[in-house]
């Protein structure tokens, strides 16, 4: 089981050009790295924003919210809600389960197409933060991502921080990484009203 402290925003439309340029120039080690494209299927659970269930690349993932930490403000342009989530993952080595075809045509499952840029950061013992390459081992840090979403033929985009590590350090990892990354952010405000996790997002789009 994986545990993370997360800070996430969702906005309708495509990623604003200035925000995408800021992310690629200031967050990615390799500005020319191609984004990851994939398609996830989420189980829509009305009025249940503390549980997320999805099929992702042949595995079943279940996430549940363990705690809410309230609003964090990072400078004058950024404020959002931090939540603690636990994730359980199950793979089927036979390849017979957890495939999109198993829920094809079931309206309770919602298809979400994603094009995502992501960068992983390592937080050192002195709380300095270093970006790491994709395949480098990292057990104490934070992942930062910006994602273009298509859901029910509508475009959305999301910016997210997912911190991980020892339980006593996760919040510090989130704060240290967010402070570093957002130090160069000079784009439109990121507001707490737009800050929530995927289950709440699905509730807004699919109600």
C-alpha cells in the first residue's frame, strides 16, 4: 500500500500556453521529453469523493482519502487543499482481468484520456530538493505533473503534487517541493475552489 500527500487543481479547457511553457522550462529535466499518453477508466461513485477506483494499464487501483489537512498557501498566486491518500494496486498476471473490455458499455465507468508531463523530485535530509531522472530510485520525494484530460468529449487540465516517503516526512516533502517548483510561477492564480482530487472531479463532470 502506498501513501501520499496530494495537492491538485482541475480547470476546464486546454492547458494555458504560458502555464505549459512554465512547466516544461522550470520543472522538467529534459524540456524535450515527450508526454505520456494513456487512457484510464474510473468507476463513478456519486457523492463519494473519498474513494477512487480505476483501471490503469491492466491493473486495478483503489485509492481512499485518509485525512484532510486544509488549505495551504504558497505565495500570492497559489492556494489549494492538501489531502492524504492511500493506494492499493492489484495486477493480474494472466491478463484476463482488469482490462477496459471488462467494463465496456457500462455507464458506471468513465473513460479519461490523459496526456501528461511529469517530473519526480528527491527531497534530501536537509530538505533540499533535486529533480531525478525517470528510472532513478526515489523513496522520499514528490512527483509533479501537468495533465491534459479529455472526459466525455470535454477538455480539462490538471496540475498536481504527490509527495511520498516516511509518514513523518511526507508533508515536509510536499512543502519543500512545492516551494521550489512554484518559486518561478508567475501565471494565473491557482485557487482553492479548483483544488480537489479525482473523485470530486468526476462528481462535477459526470453528475
